[in-house]
């Protein structure tokens, strides 16, 4: 028997599953299908997602929330072409959403997208891959990823492809990329300029526009302009501009041209090929009647004219005539651009004259009253440039009645408009007839508002420059002062901007020519600020020292306190006072402020005032007899301190009594009228006596000697040097302060005075009788006067002009002696 063999169980046959028709209206279900292993299901699911996302932003966000993005990013690398294509379609549509784009950036999808730009892929894949890149390339990180993954070569290759949708998406991507310099440089090196130029002649306007915009951004780089020239880009664009059928794209083309002629090398090449002539003809030709085209043409010319060499070349091509034509063209934008171009071309001196000959200034002045503030701003900017260093153009603005409108602009315009209006007025004010006309419109007062509200450096510079030009006129200074302009002007001395400080000093130096203005400037702290500026090496400027000297020249009392010296040319007037030395940086008080202080232990303030109209006391008219009026002189004529002491005492009592009466009358009148220093009748009589005794002499030396003796007699007579301690002048002055109840003492009331008092009186009398001297303050109450006398002619020698010598006048020990400067005797008189 044979062995039994066990039968194997036969496996049942597996029948194939019949295709299951499936229909879903739920996005979540479709998203689940993206995980299917079947290509057919994947393809249909991707296509369904594409159609769903195409319907709106909400659907894209819904798909993002359902998790469709991650499987789609994987499916763009699927082996099946149809799955890959449909996945790209869905992804490209969804990438337009901002939230989707941010999610894609985190998934690092760019390398995979760039990989699918290869020539082997379908056109549809290219279309939606570039669409995805166009959306993502707006982000800087994505731009870097595209560049690092060598995306530019593939994009440049696609620019020469046949499909317009691919080209459009590629151009959008390229436009985003070239916003950054590294990508512009790389695009030029990879040969991106030629295909872009070819696309300018595309049959699709959107492609033409994108190509021109990309070229516009690209040609901001020098290397790109070089490549553009090598490809004859300018000539191609000029042909494009001459095509009337493409007039809707001429604006973008002109922007590219504007970039390409901005540098000297490009402009020379354009000029050599006749392109510059064609450009200017384009501005004037009837084919460029579209306002936008004319606007960009003028803008192009303005950009070219930024270089001095280019301006000269444009002038040779009579570009001024073209621009004047645009000033009268239709459209505010055209006129505005033309004004900017005129302003730039006016930097060329010959162009200024040409514009005037073409009557451009009258046209621009008319634009100042236009309703568009932007146009008005451009017009006044053009006038500022046209009138700079051109008196003829400034006169042309005056003849066109532009001065009144410019003054109005100071109060009604923006910061930039005020700045240019002030600059133009300053240019015009260099001519006196024009300045007078400008001031009739209230220009000085109109500057106050802008000076207070100006925030930009340029506006402050121009306003202060205009003020300095207008303040040459006395009426202008008064108008500016009354309008409250001095306070904001003084505040500019504290500006952190060097040029603003310098201009403020300049304006103050001009305003200080007026005494009242100068006094108010000092009251506002200008002197202290100028002192601080001049003491600083970094803050000092060319006008700060001049401004300070001008202020001091109109305030000799302050100058003497600060500098301790008055020169021959410093002529004192009524109201001059000596308050003693003041350290730099300390505030110098006015005479009114000093008079209102309570009596203190400080040295008295001596004031010289012989002006009878300045609050002369009513009681003085009845009390002052010829004898009383000369009481200071009578008391000083004592030949000996012992023999005539009684007479001096009686006269001093009379004088003291009169001083008390003057003080009482001054107190009463102060209530009735504004404060003013009292008339010093005793000093007035000293002036009269000096006039009679000095001016009758013809010899200059005798005049000084006579005046010195008069001063010595008025202030106590001769004082021997070794008996100076017995001359009790301190007690006398203290008694005067106590009786007058004031620290301010009229110089005529003083009967005992030493060096500082006598030098002060000598200077005040000399200035009034017309003889020249200085006033110099020393230390320890020393002061002296210096005079100039011609040298002596040698006996028997021919008469010839002799050099003058400097002498110190002795008013104390040997009154009338003239001590040669720098000799031991003079040095001994000047120091202890």
C-alpha cells in the first residue's frame, strides 16, 4: 500500500473590488483622501481642493484648518504626474492667502518648488509653481531661500518660455526679488536683462507692464545699467515710447529711461546715439499729450539734471524751452513735475538766464496762487532756485508781483513751503528796492509765526536767513520786535544744530543795530547765551562773536561790565551806568532792575544822565539855582582839605538836601509814568562847563589837560598818593545811597571819587564834548582813560605827519598830567 498524501486545502479565488463611485461635499473628507495610496483618488482629491480653494479666502483658511497643507506639500513630489500637477494647482491657489503663506514658510517648501521648475515638468506645474513663488517671494526670508536654492537661473529661463501665465508669474516673482540689491546683482550676472527687454514687446499688456517695472527696479544699480546699455536698451525703449499704441505703458518706460540716464556714462552714450534729443522731443511732441507721460518725462529730466555735467548737456539741448512748455500744460501733476525740473536745472547759471528770457518766472509766480498745495510747493521751490544768486531773476519775481504772495505763504503754508518762500524772499531782499517793497507787506512780522512753530532744520535756516536779510531796515527791526519775534530768535541760540545757531547769531547781529532791539535781546538772555557759545570751542561760530560785539556796542554799560574796557569808538550816551565788573555767564541787570533793589552793601551804581526830557523833577526847576546847580563843582574847588573844609561841608549839605528832594520826586513820578532815570542836573551843568572850557581850546593836549582838571575838581581835587587812605570816599558814597534810598547814584551827586569814579566821569564828559578817549577798568577800584596824541615834530625838521602815541590821563595825583603808556609812571597809576 502506498502512503496516503494529505490534500492541501484550496484557497478561494479573490475577486477584484468593483470601482466605487464616491461623491463628497465635505472638505474634511476630501482632505482625508489626500492620504490615500491610490493615484486616482489623490489626483481627484487634489483637484477638488483646487476648485474649492479657488472660490475664496474663507475656503483657503478652512482647508488650512483641516490640515490640507502638509499632505499637499508632500504630493508635489509624487511620482504620478497627474497627482503632482493637481497638488501644485491646489498649493499655488492656496499660497495667495497670508496665513497659508506663513504656514508654507515653516514647512520649508521652497526647495521642492524650485526643483519642479526643470524643463521636464509640465507647463501647468510651472504655472502654479511660479504662482506659489510669486506669493511667497514677498517675504524676505523666502527671497533668501529662493536665492540660496538657485532659483534665479530657473526663473530667468522661464522668462523665455512660451506660456504667458508662466511668464506672468515668473515676472511677479522676479519683481519681488529685485527689491533687494543682492538679487538685482545676481539677476544681471545671470543674464536677466535681455529676456526682460524682449518681454517689453510682448503681446500681453500685463507682461509688458511687469517687465518694465522689473527693469525700473533693476536699473537702479550701476551694473544693471551697464547691461542695459550693452543690450541697446535705451534705443529699444525710445522706440517703445514713440509707439502711440503703447501710450498706456509709456509711464513705466519713462521711469526706466530716467534710471538709465541718471549717471554720466549712460547719458553720454545716450547723447552720442541721439537719444537725448529724442527724449526732449518726446516732451514737446503731440504724441505725449497724456498727462502721466508728460509728468514722468519732466521727472526724468529732473533726475538727469542732478549732475552739474548733465545740466550743462541738457542746456545745450535747449531743455529749458521744453520745461517752460510743460509749465503751461494741462494737469497739476505735469506742472508740479515741471517745477521740480526747473528747480534742478536752475542750479546751472546759464539756465537761470534762459528761463527768465522765456518768461518762466512770471508763469511760476502765477502758480503760487494755485489751489494744489503740492503744486504751490513745487512752484516756490523753483522760485527759490531761480532767484538764488540772480538779482535779475529776483527782480523778475518782483515785477510779476510775487513778493506779496510769498509773504502770505509765510503764514499760510506747510513747513517746506514756508522754508522755500523765506529763501526766495531772502534772495530778493538783497536788493534794497525789493526789500522795501517786501516789508510793505508785513514780512518782518510774518516771520514770527513760522519762527515759533518751525520744527525742521531747513525751515529754521531759511527763516533766520530771511530775517537777517530783512532786518537791515530799521522799520523791519521794530516790526519784528513788536510782533514778539525776539524771544523765539533768542531760543534758537540753544539749538543743537550748528547751522541753526550760526544763522540765529547772524540774525541777532543784524537786529542788534537797533538800540531798543538790542536792549530787549539782552533782557531775553541773548548776551548770556552768546557768552556761553563763545566760551565753547565746539559751539562757537563765525557770527557768535560778531553778535555779541553788536549787542555790547548798543549796550555800553553792559560792555563795560563784561569787558572792562570801552574803546575810542564807544561813545557813551545818557543813561550809561557803571555797575561794576560782572563775571562771564552772570546775568547783567538793567538800570531799572538795579534801581528797584533794596539798598545793600555792594558798590553803588553810578549813572550819567543829562537828558532833561527824561523825567526831570518838577522840584528841581525851583530848587536848582546857578549856584546850587554847580554845587558839585564848587565843593570840588577846595584848594586845601583843611582851609576850606567848612565851605565844602556847607555845599555838600546843600547837595545832599537836593539829592533827597530828587529821590522823593522820583518816587512820586514812578507811580505816574513808566520808569526812567532821573535827570542829573549837576552832571548836565558839568557838561555845559566842559563844553565852554574845552571846546574853546585848539590844542588837543590842552583840551585833555583842562578836562582832567575839571573832573578832578568835581570829585574832590588832588589826592596825594600816600594820603589816599585819608580820602574817605567810601563813607561819602554810602551816605548818598542811604539818603537816596537807592543803590543807583547820579554821577553829578558825587563829590568824592577816586580812580574808577573820575575815569567814568572823564569818559562821559569827553564823549559829550567830542574828544576821544577810552575807559579801562583795572583791579581794586582802579580805572583810567587812554588818549592818543600826535608825536612832536623834530626841531628844524620838515613838517610831516607824526605817529600818535598813547597816554594815560592822571586824574588823581597830578590832574592833567599825561603819562606815556607802559612807562613806570603810567603803570604805577594803573595798579597798586
